[in-house]
C-alpha cells in the first residue's frame, strides 16, 4: 500500500509542480506588465486551486469536504485558518470571494510566483522582522479590504502537524484589533493526509469547516482565546473523528499519544 501510494504521490507532484510553474510564469508576466489583477490571471488562479483538488482526488485519493461557508459574513472580514497542509490554500480559496492571503516574504521573492501572488492581492510579511513587520502588513491589509478583499491568514504562521501544540502569533491579534472586522475561524484535519514534509500523501477525506464569526470589538486576550478555542476544538474533533473512522496512513506514536491526551476522560 505504501509503495503504491508513494508512486501516486510522485505523479501528483509532477503535475502539481509542473502546472504551478507554468501558471506562475503566465500570471507573473501579466502581473509584471499590468501591475494588477486581470480577468485572465484571476481565471488561472481559480483553475490552479480547482485543478489541484482534482489531482489530489483522482491521483492521490484525497477527497475534499468543506462546510460552513454560510458563516462567512458579507463584506470585509478576516478568515483565520488552521494550517496543516498546502491543501488548506486550495480548499479555502473557492469560498472567500476575492481573497488576500498573508504570504511569507520568501515566497514573494520567487521570480514569477511572487509577481503573480502580488498581482492577485497577496500581502507580504517578513516573519524575521517580528513585530516590526506588522505596520506594513496592516497598511496593506487595509488597502486590500478597501479593494473588496477578504483577508486570509494562517495565525500560527506555518504548517503544523495534526494535534501539535498550538502557537498563535500576535499578528492576528493586531489585525483583529485594528481592522475592526469580523474574524471567521477555520478548522481542518488535512495534515492527516498531506502532512508537512511528508514523502507520501495518504488517501482519505480532508475536511475543513468555516466556524461562526467572532465579532469585532472584543479585548485582545478574549478574542485570542475565543479564536484558539474555536479552531483547536473543532480541528481536534475532525482529526479524532477521522482516526476513529479508520484511516490508511500509519499512525506514529506521537500522533497516537496526542490523540489519547485530547480524548475526554471516561
């Protein structure tokens, strides 16, 4: 099973990386010339997300189930998602209207890819600067909201393994406090199937859920606790439910121990 899935994974990566390079070159050149989003670049971005989910389903055996989009309010908001896999980017995208993703500086410096991302409203953040990077991020986020975007941010800043300890950064708190718009938490379990640095993508159904929005105006500590509780509780539920239903990937001792810790005491 593992050997077959490794071959399926390799085939997926050939298509994923290959088409990403081609689309990045086309959209990057458009962005470099036009300095804005165009109908063609937007159509290609939508195709990229849709096709990657199709490739995952038909080649690697990963189905996608996203629910709760009715919880996204009309108008400007922040979508704050758990981050366990590249799947998260593709799966969240179709439900966000016009998204402005918060993207680390290193990705924005890649030729063509960075030009494409910038033309598609992505907002650069230099994580090495820490708190010093927040003013630039806030200014660009306000401008994106004024253009009709919804801000998409991964509050932990990087992909985390399923059930790993949560580490929420202060950027989401500053953004919530200063932008004064609702925040929609997103829970998911995609890391069970396509984990960070995993050589094999495992079949199954990756699930994501948009949760009820958190209203603006709360004290920062209250907001952060509500956000963390909403995302982590629902993500744990999705992960444990998948494990209990049976999944094909091998479960490491670390994951099994974390799962045992998260289960309610009998």
